[in-house]
C-alpha cells in the first residue's frame, strides 16, 4: 500500500486555513478534515445537554459522541448521533464557548483518536490548532497560517453578515481576541508554530494568490521528496 500524504495546517481563527484546506482537498482529491468542526460539535452538544461548565459531563459526552463529517461541493456537513448540526455549530454562542471546551485534555484525547482514524482512510488535508504539533507531527507538509487581527475580524464579520447572523463588529473582535488568547495560552496542545512549519501570512493576498503559493509549496516539497527518497 502506498504511503498516505498528510497536509497539516494550523493557525488562529479566520486566518485563511479553511479556504486553503478545502481548495486543496478538492483539487488533489484528498479527504478534508476540519477539526474545529469537531470541537464545535462537542460544544454544541454540551450546551444542548446542560453540560457546559461541568467538565465530567463534557468528558462523558466526548467519549460517547458519534461525530461524522462529510465534505461535498466545498461544504462540510456535521452530524452528531445521526442529527445534522452543520449550521448550529457556527453560531455566536458556540463561537463564544468552544475554547472552554477544547482546553479539556480528555476531550482532546477523544478527538485526536477520531482524527487519526480518519487519516487511515486516504490522503488528507487537516486543519486546526494542534495538527502540525500533536495530531500529525510527521505530516508531509506543515503550514502555520496567520493574518493580522483586523483583517481576521473583517473576514469573520463578513461571514456572519452574509449568513444574516446578527452580531456587531465589536462582538466579533472580542470573540476573536478571547479565543486567540485561550487557544494559544492553554496548557494542553496550545496553538503554536511547529518548528518545521512554513509560515504563511494571508493578510494582504487574495484567495487566488494564497492558493497559488500553497500549491507551489506543495509541489516543491513533494517533488523534492520524490527525488530524495
Ligand atoms: O477552526 P475553528 O475556528 O472552527 O475552531 C473552533 C475552536 O476549536 C477553536 O477556537 C479552538 C478549537 N480547536 C482546537 O482546540 N483544536 C483544533 N485542532 C481545532 C480547533
């Protein structure tokens, strides 16, 4: 069996990870794994089951949850225990609470198990906060994606606005700053650049430029590996 390729992308919220990862997955015919969607799914379930704020209940939920992700026509659909919660996991309430859930070590252990299992199915593009450092430290390509805070706020606000979700620019700003702080400052699997990750700043580039540059990077890296192996 030929070796499966893994492209790992980490970075803060609205840094451009999903845009790049989805495009690459479609173009290369790889599986797309949105690990943030998994932490969002647990958060949604915790809120729904009055478990938010009760760590033991959240851990129990994480151990028993059946999360399925599907990716078709550029859209990730999320199912928990058979019910679709694709829209629900992107709500401002889940945004505000997800970092509290994802800092729980036992929840992360369960999610990482599922993520590694998915990677056995084929070539993969995975994005999140700990993909390059913890989940797939031996990934073929590692990218640390970033963008200036103001640009990220603008992007996230636009997304909410386009979906008709009522939220102010200031609320988006507060949420992003808070999540960045929690996601980078937590004890378990914090967001940080892996030593061997390429830094990719998307602040002043268009989506097309972002994609072109990543494709160059991947082609160079994969060709180089093919020559040296
Ligand atoms: O990528 P996202 O914004 O949808 O992720 C939502 C939250 O999930 C993020 O604020 C932190 C958490 N997360 C994580 O802790 N580890 C990951 N690999 C992916 C996301």
